[in-house]
C-alpha cells in the first residue's frame, strides 16, 4: 500500500521563471509562472518540476562531500550516440549551462544549470 503519490521535484533558485524556462528548453513543456516565487513546469510524459524562490541560494559544488555538496541532481537521456550527446551539449551550453565534468570513458557528462545545480546528459544504450 502506498502512502502518497509522487507530485514534484522542487528546485530552489534565485530566479524561478528563468530556471523553469531553462529546463523547458531541455525537456519541453510550458512554465506556469503566475507567481514569480513559485513556477511549475509540467514535463510532457514525466514528473513535474517546480522552482521556488531562494534569493540567497548558495549553489552546490560538484563533486563535494561536505555541507556545500549537491543534495540531488537530474539525469536526462541525451541520445544513443556521442554525436547526439554533443548536439545536446551544444544546446544546453547555449541556454546557459556550464560543463562540470566529461570523461570519454563514461556514459554521461555533468553540467551546472544557470543557478548552479548539477545535472547530467546520459548516453542511452541502444536497444
């Protein structure tokens, strides 16, 4: 028996509208931004993302194990080939992300969103 139904992943950030638009550029959807302090992005065929105002947010540092470490991160399927990953990377960098970690031997690359939260573009194993 479940206790509750999953509702949202909520991300603290200085500018909820801007960060919601950033993630809408990655996963689609349209931010519901009537309230500048709380913006919801309903992700097509996925969980909803919400963005909550935190004007004095100190972004997490990746990788760290102390109090400034990441609390969580989001993983996105970026494609089945490195060419698709590189195309996705070019788009997220153009949208304001910055590269944190990339190794040729790994099937993922780590980025920071414009507010400093880590996220990954992952290579999908072809079926």
